[in-house]
């Protein structure tokens, strides 16, 4: 059965935990995905995919996204480790 381009949301795992943690920190700073994409020089849909745990970002992307929301990658990782989605 074909999914016709639909993404299957992961229930848990490091990608889901990272995305959820990044989204929480982004929203805490009052920033939209559009603002982050402009600052990080990446597409807004990429941020959406990362936040939903559908893609695993490269280290370079993680650093750029964290700079865009003025936080450290280590903070996002610590939040990720505390996430209910992290296994």
C-alpha cells in the first residue's frame, strides 16, 4: 500500500525527542519556523520535518538551528534526554 508522499510520524526515538525539544525551545523564545529558517539559512519545511522527528539533521544543521534561536546544542540535547520520546 503506497502512502503517496505522506510521512509516517515516529512514536519515539532520538529524532522525535530532538525535534520536540527544539520546538519547545523555539516557541519559548517566541520564534516562528519562518524566522528560524531565515536566520539559519534553511527551508522552513526542513525545520518542520526535524521538529516532527521525520528527519535526522546533520551536526552542521543542528548548530545553525541552535544559533538561530540563540541557544547551545548541548541544551537541546539535555532537553532531548529528558524527553518522554527519548529511548
